């Protein structure tokens, strides 16, 4: 089987063009926000990035629309109007002080694939939809993958009203501020009957591919993530006037919780569990005042769904009791909860055989990070393709993937879509 | 000896009037800054508070001027123009989300004393200067007692250019922004020959007076305070993609430093040492990103000057080595350093005998907090009078002292000044 429908030589992605797209998106960053890219969910900057995607796809002759959740879809027609769609894409928002590749790599790979198909006049039976999801990062509202959760029917209007950012702006308010209607998000929902399969390309955000010298990863499972906010309340008081034994210090209790979380993740029962406290807010935040209230934001990831929830329960229980011992009050609030998923074997096999055809090494591996794939796999069978991350670093200004590595992954994505187009046709023989 | 120079009944401070002043100053708070009073050093609001003080003193017929550091002085003439001044006062700025009494109590006691002297037509030989110091709190710039340090010659222009707030505004810039000339602060310096003695009234900010049912405290020594900023740099990376053993997490290292500081203060070598981390900043501050950089602001207080510096050195040494073990980098920056002081015996004795004459119980005790007294005692013999703090709480919106307690302290201040006026006259016999 030739993965390219026209029977010609495989399509070859252009590293320079991919890099141009990466650079253009990276330029859309909040001014005065420090190093790296800051383009948070449901901001004007995120919409500017979607406008760039829209213009590119429109210029290639695709039909482009934006749904009620802010996801942008660009459809290239297939030769058989009765078939459901194949899809490819990722997201365009970022965490604060991010790199230029998380999410963006998958969108620029989709943009380059659309260009390759257009320039080579590729015909496919299935319509192919290139997608830029909105609001994938959980950094602003705690919940990750909001755009893809909405299309998968996993998040509705109530959820959008209840989650808010550090300034108290709810997800729903943020959506309205950039022109979307949160009460109408049900209209954005995807129907399984409309979709045949989906492929997402993403940077690994880990170091397996780099350390093994493998250009492509095929993801078999994606970690779940439970996120909680722990609020510890003690008593703000003068640092000089308050003896050590009369303190109710929320900061020292919080420090003990941070180390408890770390030790839980490192104990022998938890090989694979990852627990992080990336955000802490101590109030009133003065060098001469004992912190009266400290908030900790905790992220628990696991491939094992039961262990994920049991770990959170154990952390909460033990943190609560250490706070009692320290005479400070403890409260935990659930911010988000997503189960681990196993991605469908059939798509993994298709991507693997595509790699073999293209003579590109690959490796099957799990994903510690959440992805839009995790959500849309509920409505459309989804495959997730990784390209290497230098030093395994992501969510950082130094996040980097070479243009050549990105081009290799993009060639697999393009060929993979065409392989699916062949395989999944009603008349196709494998 | 009658503490009141006129030989009449002791002057009695008016609780209602004191409370009115407290409330008026409390109303001068940064909008949208959360609970309590926020009136930081060298802001327009601090200057408004000084304007209130100026108007009150001017209306009482005193000569009022503001020096190059922003301290406001109001002089009531004495009958002997050759004598140096007696003084009384405290400060008008606050920490963020403060109470209404820290510093302010001493200024309103001075305002009420000036009123009592004016209304009773009290004569005194020495001129009496009522003082509202500027920028006592170290919350904004790290350095405490800037106004009183300047008059004592302990802080000069270079220091003002080198210390800055969280927004990077230097002390010098902040001073200029409210109309002062930081390069001319030498002009504000007090000469010992111009001053005979000074009394500061302040809330205790601890619970010794309340727990022993004592209305007045007389301070014998004031803790020193060394303040450092510790910056720990790890590697920002994705919380899901980065295995526990490959992390360089500045947050967990910072948590260990917080607990190290606490354990140092609690060990048997350190009875009396107080170590606090009231402020922590983790960057980039996202729930899905391992904190790449965390800053800790540490305050070390001690009555023992050597132990204070040795404790800081031990904390830095051990924090540095735990950071090395955790594969994150460590840096410590000195923010401020003040030695403990012992206040002069003679003034303590005068205040004590004043209390005895007025039949007011007192207790001699140390101060854990820094005060303007600590600085001006370098140029003028200074006494420090404490009134009770409910639950010992300060630097908090719930900081509270009753109007009656404040009035009792004010009566001692007024009588104490007149006792000094009698005692210190060239012809006086004790």
C-alpha cells in the first residue's frame, strides 16, 4: 500500500515553512509578560492566532468556520460526499511564559499538510478537517482541554460558569469577552457519525524520543490529571512580635504539604505518579507579616486511574491532618479531573505502518501530559503522534523542537491521513 | 514630684478623640487592596496622612515642617529658647492589609498630647517636637524605618538608589514621586545637640501585656532584624511530561528551606530567635508547569546580635547545600540588617516613675518588632512605651487596641514628656 493516494512519491514537509509558522505564532504574545510566549485561553491574542490559521486555510481554498467554543475548523472536501471526516490538529493557546511548540506544532503541521495536499492536488475520498482547538491549557482556569472537552460533550454551560481565573473571571465571561456564547456550546458538539478518525501531532514534552534518538513517537495511553486547590488559613501577624510557639503560620504548613506531595510521588507505591505544586500564593505577601493564608495548586498525574484518585485522597487526608497538628485550617477544592485513556490500537497500527513505509523510526510510548486527543477520542477514534522535545522541556521559554524533526512528524501526519483515507473507504481492502 | 508641670491634676487623654483620629487615618487606604489598611511607604496616601497630621498641629498653633525624608515635625515652643528638644511620635505608613494601630497609635497619642498641652496651656521649658516619621514599614522596600534611619544618619542617598520594591521602583524614585529629594536627605539629619530625649508610644504587637493584664509596657531592648531574599532556580517544565527523578523543582527546594528556617528557630540553641518566610513568589506560577524559579523572603529577628548573624549564616549555608543536593541553584541577597538595641535606662526609669505617679501598672519587656525608636536612639536617648494588642496580633486587619487602653498610654506619654521637662532642666533637682 502506498500511503500517498496519488501513487506518487511521499509528500515531503518543508522545514523552513514550518519554522515560519512557528515564529509567526510565537510573535503573538502578551506584552510585558516576561520571557517566552504568553497567549492564554480565551484572550484576544488567542483569537489572533486563530485568525492567522483561518487566513492560511482560506487562502488554500478550504471552507473555514469557528464553532461556539472558539475551535476553528477548515475542511478540504473529499471525493465521496457521503463519508464522515478525517481530522488533524491541535491547539493555539499557551501557558504563561511558554515555549513556541506546545499545541502550535500540531497546528502548523496541519497547515503544512493542507498546503502539501493543495499543491500536489491530492484527492481523498473522505473530507479532511484541519482543526485548531481553543483553550487547551489549564493554566488560566484550572481545567485543561476546554475546547476539545466541549466538542466531546464533556463540558457544558454550568461548568463554564463555575470555573474562574486568578482575577475571578469565569470561563463563560472570558468566552463572551472574545465573542462566543457559552450557553450555546452544545451546538459545537461533534457527532461520532460525522467523524471517521483524527490524528494529533504534538511535541513529546518528555525526553524518551531524544534520549533514544527516535524521530517519532506513537502514543498508546495518556495520563489522567486531577487538579486541586488547597487553601490553608492561619493567622496573619507580625513576624517580630509573634513568638514561634504562638504562630499559626500558613506558609510553613504549605511547605510541609509541598514536601508531602513530593514524597508521596516518590514512594515505592507510586512508580509513575507525578505530583507537582507549580503555583503557590501566600497572603498578604509581606516580609514582615506571617502568611495568614496560603493557596497551593496541586496537579496529580497518573496512567492508572484508580491510583490517581487514591493518591489525591491520601494527599488530602494527610495534608489535612498535618494542618490540624499545626493549628491552621485546611480546605481542598477540586479544579479539574480527567481520567487516563488508552488510544485505539487501529490508529496506532496505521501510524506505525506509515512510519515503516516512509522508513522513519518510531517508538510506542505513553503521554504524561494531557492532550485534546484525550477528549475527542470519546467521539472519534484518535491517534497521537509525538515529535522530540529538546531536553524533554516544555511549558518553558526554552522548549524547542528542530524544524527538521517537525517536518519529519508532519510527513508522517500527512501520509497517515492519506493511509487512513485508503484504509477506511467502504471499498478499501487493507 | 508632680509629673504635670503646672502642678494641677494629671492631664487625661480622651478615648473618643483618639478613636476619631484612628478611624480618620484608617480611611486613607489603597482602594481595591483587600481587607484592612494599605498605605505603603512613599505613596500619595502616606502623604495624605501626613497632611492630616500637619493640619491638626497647625490648628493647635504649632510650627510644622516636613524634612527631606518626608518626616513631619511639629514644634511647641518651650520657655527656654536655649534648650534642645524633647520629642514624641511614631509613623503613619502601613504594611499591605494592615490594621489601624501600628505606628498610627503613637502619632495619634502625640496629636492628643499636643491638644491636652494646648487646652491646658501647659508650659514647658524645653521645646517639644511631635513627629510623624515616614516609611517605617519595610514591607515595600525591604528596609524598615527609612525615615528615622535617615534622621539618624543610618541611610544615605546610595542606599535609597539601591533598594527597590516589587515593581522595581527604587526608594529614591518613590521619594521623588511624592516630592522629596533623596540626594538631599543629609539635610534631614538630626544633631544630638538639638535633642534632649524622645518617647515613642506603640502597640505591643505581642501578647505579654494582654495576657498579664498590664496596661503599659516599657521596652528595655528591641530585636535586631536581618532580611534576605533567597532565589532558587531550577528548570520550568511540564508537570505531566517530566518524571519525578528528572525534575529541577525550585518549589520543593523552597519548601524545604521554609521548614529548615522554622526548625532552626525552634531548636534549643535559638530560644528567642524568630525566623519567618512571609512572602514567596513562584514563577511562572502555573498549575501545569514546574516552578522554574522561586523567591523566598526571610526575616530573622533576635535580641542577641551575634546569634542573629550566625543564624542567618547557618540558614544560608544549609539552604545552599540542600539546593545543591536537589540540583537547583541558590542565591541569597541581603535586603536589610539592623542590630538589636538596648534603650537607655534613664528614660525607662522616668516612664516607670510616671506610671507609678499616675497609679498605672507597667511591665518592662523586650520588643520583637523594629521601631523608629531603634534608629533615633542613635542620636537622641529614646524611650518606648507599649500599649496592649488584642490577641497579640499585628500586621493584620484584626489588629486592635481599645480606645481606653490607648488613652491610658497617651496619659503616660503626656505626663512622661512633662516629667522629662522637669528632670532635664539645667536647674532641676530630681
